[in-house]
């Protein structure tokens, strides 16, 4: 087994600087907002794992079941020599792809990307042990602005799974998809996982579960600001809200102040006031129609080759080729 390599393009100082910038921008905006990527410290990651096991939260298990069913077709269609996974995390679902791509395709290299060097090293070591003939080349970076750091060479397929594309507003999606197009060579591919527009009666509870785990996950962004930026938020004084915005076709998660309060963010020398009932957006999760997603890919410079959906049309895997 060849030891994995790790390229580090994002340091803890870089992450702190990004958090400071995002917090200042979002907390001084009207209305206030915070980006969802700051949910994920160790506690946030653990809470999200618990969310994926909840009966209401269908996206993770639906995508996995779909991937299990069609992964052989994906591998035969892609014939990738290099699999790049954005936001790899623990690379749990990726093992399905790796198994299929080493069986049905000439896969030689796996390139997991994530912001956490520790998590990425653990995932890379585990994959290298499980697939001893595979070269593993990890990249520590932020996929939204450092795609140019991905290694080149070989016929690549970039995988972006989990429906994370839905966390980007339309302008951000357009910029992101175009940036992926720019780092791929003509003929190379993108495998995209995306949640589909479904009945809000099923969709909303997935983001507002009866056990309150998603509410704790939502409030965790305030714990992150407290620990990383020396803020004095009282997370228990914010109420979790999840609504379906039919005009934008996305779920919007918010935190609502249950009383008037003043918060100090000492690391930013910033005082933030919340009125009772004031809401702060913490996440959007856009859902798609197949024709709309294909149109966005076309504008970005991709041709849609295959679309697979689950039996209930709740989730889609789209294989697109860079033109």
C-alpha cells in the first residue's frame, strides 16, 4: 500500500480569517445571515450524523440507496481514471463509487477534498488501506474558491454529492459550476447529487424533526461563534425555524430571537443587537427540477449525459460532461 499524500492549501489561520469575515458581513447585514459551513465543528458534525439517522431526514439514505442501485452504470459511463470528491468528509458513500470504478473502470487515483486536514487524513488512510492498489491524494482546501489546486492528469470525474449544491444561492451555483468547468478538460465529467422538489409536507420535517436535533444543529453556529470569536450568544434564546420558500424552491433555516438582546463578538470588536422576533438566516437548501438543473449545467458549459432518480423522485444523481 502506498501512503496517501496530502496537499494543504488551507490553514487554521485561513479558516479563522474566513469566519471573521463571514461573521462581520452577516451579522451587520439587514436581514442578518450566517453561512451554513460554520455549523461544522466537532459537535456540529456529530449532530449532523445524528440528523442523517432520523426518520424524517430522507436525503442521505435516499441518495445512498440510489447510489447503490446505479453505481455500476455510473462507473461504466464515466470510465474515470481519477475520482475527485469535493467535501469528502469521511468518504463513506465514496466507497461505493471506488468499488465500482475499480471494477468497471480504469480508476488509478482518488482525490478527496475537504477543509479539515485531520478528517481528510483519517479518511485518506482508511481508503488507502481498503483499496491498496489505489493512489490517494488528499487536498485540504475550500472547494468554493480553490478548485484550481486540484491535481490534473488522467481522465477525471469530480463528484459533488449529498445535495450540498443546494446550499448555494443561484449566483453562487452559477459561479461554482463554471469554476468546475474551468478546471476540467473537455470530456471530463461531473457527478452531482441534488435534492428534488417534493411535497413540503415531507420536505419541511426533514429540516425540523420532532426530536429537535436539527434545532440544536442550527443553534450550533452560535456555539461556534462563541468559541472561535469570543462571542456571548445565548443559543437557548434562539428558536429554530425551517420554512419552504416556494418562490425560490428552497428550504430556509433561520434562528429567531425570543427576546431583545445585545451580543458582543469580542474578536471583532462588534456589538450586535437583536429585536425580539428578529430572524437570522443560517442555511438555504435548494431543491431542483431536473430540467432546471440541466439548464444550469448547460449554461455553465456542461452537457447532461445521464440522470438517475430514486423511485419516489426525491433525489437525483446527474452525470454531466464538460464540453
